[in-house]
């Protein structure tokens, strides 16, 4: 087994695997986990280079949560220890006062041994990470922070479509969001071939859906579109060449190319 960063590894057969163990406390309207939704209490930490963090940036903006949830931006790269706030004066986040995101993880759990990942939401009152469960964070923005949505904000997780959105998200995560990494970090030709076949099969599947509708699920933009978009927007620039996802460029797939450009204007 070979490590690929703090949260990923390549197994003996050459397949890329992602550690999906997260801090799963939730910030909810009723505060069931001890973290009630409150304006100005929490800080979202992201890096614009990270597609998982990019989702939270997009959803926060679409829902108009900028005025109640501040955002700190780590630099585009990190070392083996942590994401760093090297874009800020003196290399410190101006709200949390820390140089490395690891400090907030250690305040939550001393000796924290798993990956120091973004996005993460930090409780400003304690300086400790509440959650880094990226998939749940954006769903909670839609459902738990509803009292603070801007007028006219889209319903990104409509109740009547949640089962379909969840089903689509599982497939897109396995074969596309994570699939590009399984191609890029494959340790054998066989592992790469398998990952590449799955990736482009799923992209073709999405393209077929989009041939008859504007969005992946239903008549309006949803969480499913956001999750797909943050991979597509990086496809030609990063994944096609650097990760060898090179059967086609996104710009050579007409339905997906038009869809991605449409979402870019929305996000």
C-alpha cells in the first residue's frame, strides 16, 4: 500500500482508495449535536484549489449565506502537516488567528491522526473544527440554514427529489468526482483502464440525461449539479492531461460542454 497524501492511498492491486472517515458533527437548526445554527459563530475554511471545498463556496454563494457564515481561504497547496493560511497577512487566518488548519483540528481532537482536509467548519468561539464531512455540509446549508437564505435562493435539495438526487450523487461521486482521482493515481495499467472505463461510462450516462433536460435532476439546479460541476470545471485544465482522463476533453462532449458553461454563468 502506498500513501497518496494524508487521506488517500493506492492498494496492492494499484487501485486508488480514499479515506472517507470524517468529523461528522452537524450544525443544525435545533442544535442536536451541540452546534446550533447561529450567525457569525462559525467559519468555513476552504481552498479554491480543492473541488470538495469548491462545492461549499458555490452553495454558500447561491444561498446567500455570506452575511452569516464567514469564510477563510487557505493557500492552494499544503505540506504533509496541513493546509496553511499563506494568502493572509503574516500567514494567519484573520479570524481564527492560526497559521495551519491543523491547529483547529487539534483543538477539537488532540493528536488528531486522520487527514487535515478542507472544507472544514470551525466554531469561532472555541477555535475547534465542528465538521469536515463535505457531503453533509452542503446539504445542511440547504436544509438547516434555511432561515438565513437570501430571498429567491434556489432550493438545492427539494424534498420531493431527494431520493433521486442522493442516487445520482452516489454514482457521480464513485465514478466521476472520485473517478478522476482513480485514473490519475492508478498504480497499474489494469487499475487505470478500469477507472477510465467507469469514468467515461458515467460521463456518457450524464450526457444522455442532459440531452433531454437542462439539469441532472428535475427542472431546476440542485445539489447534484453543484457536485458534478466542480469536477467538470477542472476537467480540461487538470484531469484530461495531468490525470490522464483523456478519451475526450470536456469541450469535445457537446452536451456536457454546454451544461458546464451554463452552470458557470450561474455559479
